[in-house]
C-alpha cells in the first residue's frame, strides 16, 4: 500500500505490543504491517487478525509506516482503534 505523505488517522496504536493488545481485545478496525518487519515478530498478530476478521494492510517498509504514524523511527506494525 503506498502511504506516501498522508498520515494514518483515528486512534492509532503503534508497535507490536500495542497492536497485539488491541487485536486481542477485538478493538482494532485495521492493522498495518511493514513488509520488511521480521515475520517472527508480526506473524502471531497477523494470524490473530485473520481469526478475528480484522483487515491487514501491508506497507512497503517500517520507515514508511513510522512516517505515516507521525514518528521519526520505523514501526513494524500499527493498528487503528475501532470507534
């Protein structure tokens, strides 16, 4: 998914731990995963998203996802909290 310069909006949770908690609680509306993130880190959360029917969108790089989240470092994953 080309995020370009636009930023993600809504209540955003950045990082594997926060994303995992949000998915486990069923409060995530969408999850974003960097393609260059270690599958050992992201795999469990991606599998849980599939089980719960939460859409997963892949982003080209951790750097691009971090930038879209408004942070200056890369992010392996992020989630938007359901309103």
